[in-house]
């Protein structure tokens, strides 16, 4: 069984499992299925707006697909989430990426 199928079985039993949803999104992104990955990230962040890694990884996926403005918006939301939750490591990573993207114009 592939990773996505296994994770989707978990989600069938527990649709609110943020870790499994994140895993599906990451696996889809690694396979190059950007739209499906972003859809999973969107579901994740709607259901669990405090799941900080989802913001950073979805922003990276968007940026990699040339969707810069969407990536910037996702990073801004992620910075707010990281600040709210006190996750200084994620906050620093997202601020750095946001600064780089905004500097590129």
C-alpha cells in the first residue's frame, strides 16, 4: 500500500487527524501534484488553523509552482500562527522566506 492510501485510511476513520492530512499533502507535493497538495493543505488549515508546519510547507509548495502571491499570503498567515502559538523557530523560518519573496518584487 502506498503512503497516500495508508494515510487516507486513517483520515477515513479520523477526518480531523491533522498529522495524517499533513502527510497526504506532503506526499502529493513530493509527487508534483501541486493542486491536490494545496487542496489538502487548505483542508488542514481550515480544520486546524494552529497547525503551523502546514503554512510553511504549503507556502513552499505554492512558491515552487510559481504561485508567488498565494505563497506570500500563506506565509503571512503562518507568521501570525507561529507568533500566536509561540513557535519561534517556525516564525523565523517563515519571516525569512517572506522577506526573500517580498524582496524579489
